[in-house]
DNA sequence: CATATATTCAATTAATTACTTGAATACAAT
DNA sequence: ATTGTATTCAAGTAATTAATTGAATATATG
């Protein structure tokens, strides 16, 4: 009887594991972490069909990781709580530390572009308050609009070149994106350095900043 | 190119999710969290065949959650790091907060036996140092032997009755087990209260105590 | 009321996973 | 060298999951 209870409990916990067991769902969660999104928007940004996106979202909702509400024709999905950010970060951290293939991918695609230590959130807050840095948000405009680090400028990567003349060449630039492995932040930093500017990345992404209770602008 | 990288990265993270997507593997992880175990021991305590146990362990090892070493004929498995304890606790916490069925199971099987707030670790350490409590470890003897809270007495549930006469009836008793949902701790507390004794549970289990860097006896 | 839009559902197909069984491998004891 | 013990591997079977397609449902607009 009590072994049946324990097994039933583990089966429920396994639902969370199942929700995280496919790359598409992890990607959808990263998108939703930037702010609530509709099914159509999620399908577009992920490159999945609407039906497939919807099915993955049902899976995530039934596992308790997201919730939804309807506004007119559209259904909007949001994370169930900050604990889902923590869950994603914990899975990511464990994979980084213990799966050699992750190390290899990160070294091949990310570290080659920026092998400096990223800037801790609290440090960025301090420097931003002192007016010592320019903060660059390289996410798509709609994610920026949903919420961003106060004072951050939204410059998608392809517009960075044209934006350079607006920058104070003496000031340090800190770029951030959706999370710690978002290549856009790495690319931005590499491009800025190519131009002789001083640039670094924030240690993770906007969801972690927000979860830390730091100020948010929208 | 960078979308392929991101997808490859998410696929690797998904390996961690897959490792956690079956009740049997979660249970094996909870057993291993108590201390390193051999395949044969894990098969016995989980009720799975040795071959099936071994297959699940390969899965866990390839996902980076456990490591193994061989001593003579036997292969011993241990967790890859304390971050795996954190991962399990995070999955458990998310499931508890966001899956209604978990709430139902916990209420039906656990809260009915003990609905008092469990005791925080630091509080137990303090009271134990002052000699104010009796600490009861209700795990099987081999898990106790592998490591336990200093001063804890190992009394498996079926021996509790016979052990009662050894107790200082005036002193509070704190019981702990493998984790926060281990029914043995709940049963022990219920049985002790039935006898008029003052009993509580520790807030989680031995792995969390150890991860917190608190003193460990073996 | 009819049509358009957005989303979900259900059925089908293909791929993946879990368990079982028997064989293979590695190490220890005789 | 042979036998025993412990574990892993491989193949087969059954169950589950992911994507696709078309239908169904809900809401908004004309």
C-alpha cells in the first residue's frame, strides 16, 4: 500500500521530467520565460506547426509548468511561477557540469566568441545606477517590450552596426539575451569588441534578472 | 547554423529531462542519494530485475546524474554531485506546487498522519547540540551505516514498539527518512504520538542535511 | 447568419522507450 | 583452467511519444 503510494508519487514527479524530455518543449519554455506569448507567436518563433506547438503546450500545462488564459481568439501562455525558471536553470546547470557533449557545444559555439567571465546581475545593477555602462538587450522587440532591464536599449543583432554611432565609445557595454546560452549576446559582444569597444555579457538572461526581484521596465 | 547549435544544446538538456521522466529512475536516484549502492542492492530495494535496474542506471549515467566505480565483482553507483540533490528537490517542489494530483496524494497519505510543520535542519542541529531532542533515523540499517545525522538512533519502523522503553518520555523526538515524502517518518511520528510522546519530522531527508554541509556521522 | 481566425482535438504513422530474456563480459574463488 | 558471481549487452515485444493531417470548437467580424 505505501509502496503503491510512493510509486504513484514518483509517477507524478516523472510528469515534470517528461515535460522536460524534449528539446522543443525546453525551447518553448525559454521563449515563454521572456513573457507571456500566444500559441501563434510561439509557433512562429519556434518554427513548429501551430498544432504541434499546441500539443507541446498541453503537455507543459498538464505537467504544471505553464498556465494559460484566453483573450478574444488568442490563448496566452505564461510560466506557472518563478520556480519553473529555477527548474530550467537547475537542469541546464546539471547538464553543463555533467554532460561532456554540452561542454563541447558550449566551447565550440560560445566560448570561442567570448571567454570572459560574464557580469553578475548585482554588479550590473550597481554600475547601471552609477551611469557607468550601456545595457544592450539583443532579444526580439516583442520580448523587450514585455519587460527588460531598466535603461536597456533594444538593438537586435542585425541593427547593431547602424547603432554603433549612437554609443559612447568610452563606456562599457553589457549585453544580455534570453538566457546564458543565447548566442545573440555572444555575437553582439564579439561584434562590439571587433570595433574596439569594451563589451561583456550579463551572467544569464532576463528571466533570471526578474526572478531575482531586480527592477524591471516595460 | 546557430539555430542548429541551440537545438543541439536543448537536446542535450533534454537528456536530463528524459532521465527524470520515469518513476523507476526517480526512485533509484532517491536510493542512491542515501549513499553509494551496488546494482544488486538497488535491484533488491526497488523490486526491479537486475537487468532492468542496470539499464536504468546506464540511462542515468549517460545523462550525467550518476557515476560508477567497480570494486571486485560489484559496480557501485553514486550521485554525480550535490547538484543532483538540488535537481531532484526542484522537480519535487515544482510538482508539489503545480500538480493537483501530487497535492491529493500527499494529503491522502501523508498529511493525515502528520500535519504539523516539519523541523528545519538548522533548528534540529541547535536542539541536538543542546541535548534537547532524540533523533530517530527510520531508514534501513545499510543506509544509516552509510551516513546519518550525528547522534541519531537507527530504529526501523517495525522495531519502534520495542524501542520505546529506551526513550526519555520527557524529551522531544525528531524522526527523519530518505526525503520529505518518505512515509516511514510519518508513520514513526504517528506511532510515537499514539503513545503520548512528543514527536516531529525533520523538514526533508538525509541527502538534504548532507548537502547543507551539516555534520555527518558514519 | 455566414465567414474568418485561432486553437484544440482525434486519428494515424513513425520513432522512441521499458521490460524481458538469453548471451556476453569481467572478476573472484576453487 | 574451470566454475561461480555480478553486471552489461543485444534482440524482441509491447507501450508510449512526436509529428502530421483533417475535423471540431470557440470567438470575432461583417
